[in-house]
C-alpha cells in the first residue's frame, strides 16, 4: 500500500498535509502522535472510510481515492478495521456481530458460520461468549470482539485505531500480544494508531510520527528512538528528558502476564 | 472628559457583525436547504435501487414494519378517536341547530378520509417512529457503528435506510386506514350523544363519501411514509458531535417531518382534487 501526497481538509482546517509513505506487506506499522494530530483520520483514509481531499492511496495498484463508493466496497473487503471504542452493533449478540460481515458477503450454512465465529473468538480468547451482548462485556473484551469481527472477513490488512486506549496495562499488553500474534498467525499487514509509546515500541516493525497533520518521521523503532527531531524526542522522552521507554518494569504487570 | 473611544465603535462593530452574520445566515440557509433536499432524494433513489433489486433484508423490513407501524397504532387510534369525538361535538351541535343533521356523518367522514386520518397518522408516526429512526441511526453514527458497517463493505443505505423506507411506506397507509376508522368511530359515538342517530350518520356517509375519497387519503399516506423515513434517516446519518448531536438530529427530524407533512398535504390536496376533476 502506498500513500502519496494525501491531504485532507475539513471545513477551514487542514487535517492532513501532503502525507507520503509506504506500508509493506506483513509489517506492523504504527502511527503515533499527539491527540488531534490526524492519526485516526489518516487511518480512516487508508481504510476507505474517509476520502482524502487530494493525493492518492494505492492498494494493489488501484487508487482508492478515485474509486466510486460501490467499487470501494471491493477494496474494503480486504481491510479489517478495529475501532477505538470497538463500535460493536449494540443490538446484536457477540455471535451476530462476528458473523455479520460473513453473512452479508458469503452465503455459508449456519453450521459452518458457527464454526467460523467460534474459531475467531478462540483466536481472541473469548470462546463461549457468543450469546452475550456488547453491554455485558468489558472494554477490553469489546475490543477483542471487534478484532474477531474484523478477522472473520479474512482481511489482508488490519487497521487498529487506539487498540489499548482506556484499558488497564494488563489488558493493554494482552491486546499488544494479540496484534503481534494475529500478524504472525495470519500474515496480515497491520497499521496501528496509538499515542501509547510502550505499545508502539513493543509491537512495531516501523513507526511513523504525525504532528498537526504533517508526517514528521518514519523508520524502524531504533531510528525513531534515535531521532534528532525535537518533537519526536519530546513525544518519546517527555519534556524533562525522562525516558518513557526505559521505565523500571511494573512487577505486578509482568507477574499478571 | 473625552468619551471613551470604545463606546463609539460598538455600533460599527455590531452593525458589521450583524451584516456578516446575516450574510452567513442567508448563504448557509440556502446551502443547507439544498444539501438537505439533495441528501434526502439521494437516499430515496439509492434505497429504491436496493429495493428494486431485492437487496433488502426481509427480516429487517418486517421488524421495522412492527416498530414503525404496529407499535404506532395505539397512539394513532387514541388521537384519531378523540379528534373525531371533539370534531363531532362541535359539528353536530351546529348542524343540528340549523337542521342539517343529514350532513353530519358525511362531513365528518370526508374530513377524516381526505384529511385528518392521513395527517394524524403521519404526525403520530413522525413523532414516534421518525424520532426513533433518527435517534437510532444518529447513535450508530456517533458510536462509529455506521463506519463499522462501511468497513465491512455493507452499505448503510442498504442495511439501515432501505428497510425503514420500505416499512414506513407500507405501514403508513395501514395507520391511515386505522386512523380513518378510529376517527369516524369517535365521531359516531359523539354525534349520537348530540342527537344524530347512528342510522342517519351512516346514511349521510353513504350519500356523501365514496371509495375514491378513501383512496385519495391513502395516496397521501404513501407520500407521508416516504417523507418520514427519508427525512429521519437523513437526519440520523448527518448526526455530529455526540449525545447532543443525537438530540438535535431527533428534534430536527420530528420538526421537519411534521412541517413537511403539512406543507405537502396542501399540495397533495390540490393535485388529488385536480386529478379527480380531470377524471370527471
């Protein structure tokens, strides 16, 4: 996937400004930045949920920015989107949520559908929750159901929007592991939006940083860690030079895992 | 002492702000009206496309028919029956005084078949069902459930709008018919207590009202159903900014639906009357 000169303007504000980068097959690329830096908008542009004002997003050689809505659905089937607040259909059970996309696009017998859903729920360690409603699940469980719903469509690219925000560190780490495990098991390309630098440096093959809609840097975790850019250093190490990445380990968290 | 300069520029600033605001308001109102009309018709045409191609879930449509139509029947019956009774109370009183008892039944029946039945049914469904549609879809928008649908390559128009549109168009005539009967029922009871015999009431209805009047009223309800579903879905899909946005979408949906029902009722009455005159 290639992003070329993407700009997005909403009313009078420029949300994304001339963003250019590539996403390589099978990698975990994290987009980090402060709140309001345009990370989620960029992620939604990649998933075909927001149409950029200008620029191109090439997926398998096709520019999805110029595709009509009906054609875009064909591309969306190759993407799985895990939303910040899970965005589960609240009037449906976990089973219906996970089965939703499959039911709409593949006519498969109910027995087979049950197997697909059970397998996806096992992948996210939520076997046996089929009959529960989203309101009966914790935030972490909801996010995992959201991942199971995306995985059920067998996507080649997974887009995660703030997968660990609002979760306690133990569950957050479990979600991190799940992202890496999903990549390793299914070979999917993953793009993760986060401002949690522990998560980012733990799971990423490459990291990009956005600041007020501008791509500041992109590179391996090591390259980003050693960046000389003041805003990157400030984001990673904090104002007072405190290294957020090399904090002493939280024993309780480690023990819990 | 020199008067403070600030005071002297206040009128200028106020006038400039007022002018800018007026210009913006006029400009914004025109554009938002065009956007509203364009959006709403686009939803109608897209939904019609899905319905024509049979790509609408039957189960969803039936569920919405129950929610929008059947569940609205009790309030439709209550309002139509009481409106019929009040109307009969005034009408029968005056007609009996002037010795025009034979016109009471026909007048009240025509009022309901042509006007009150369809409009009352439309207003009740708009208030109950339209509000529910806008609130439900609006909540789905702000909780990203609509984006989740799109991410699963499921068209929100196909899944959310088309079944509601079909259900509303199919159920409004049923609600209109029930409102007609409830209104006329209420009229019969009240007329009887005001000195109009039931047999005279029915005789009057038979001599003044025809099946065509019933059909004209039901044609109106088809349009009202389309208006309610399309406007409520459009307002829901355009929801912005959290819970307050859902509240705004719901309120604007009900207000727009009710206003459009009354305005379109006027034009439909002219068109249907013109059509019947031309047919004669």
